[in-house]
C-alpha cells in the first residue's frame, strides 16, 4: 500500500516528512504541487489509518490517497481511495 499526501506548500510537506520520518516518506513535486509518499510493505488498514490521522494532525495536507497495489492477484491493477482533508 502507498499513502500519498498532497500539500499547498513545501513547508507543510516538510513538516509531514519530519513527523513521519520513521516510515521513510519520499518528498516530490507532482504537477508543481508538493507531495509526500509513504510506501508500506506490510500494510494493514489500522496502520494506514493511523498514518493518515498523524498526517492530518501534524501537517494538514489538502488531499490524501491510499493506493492498494496487489502485484500477486491483479498485475498492473491499482485501487485508489482518496480522502479530502478540508
């Protein structure tokens, strides 16, 4: 599973990156917008929900997407669950 948080500015992105450093997030720009991506190798819904709550609390992203990638069942298929944070 991958969690992707979209931010209004790089200061908020950096705040989220520092707060969730233990999950080794990746900072990037996507279409000119700051994005933080966290790859979870052993993911449970509880862990993903906990990370999303922490992101909301610490860095106020405007959009968070949880992307489930199951390479064993459906090669090439991804399901995407987006949550607006506003």
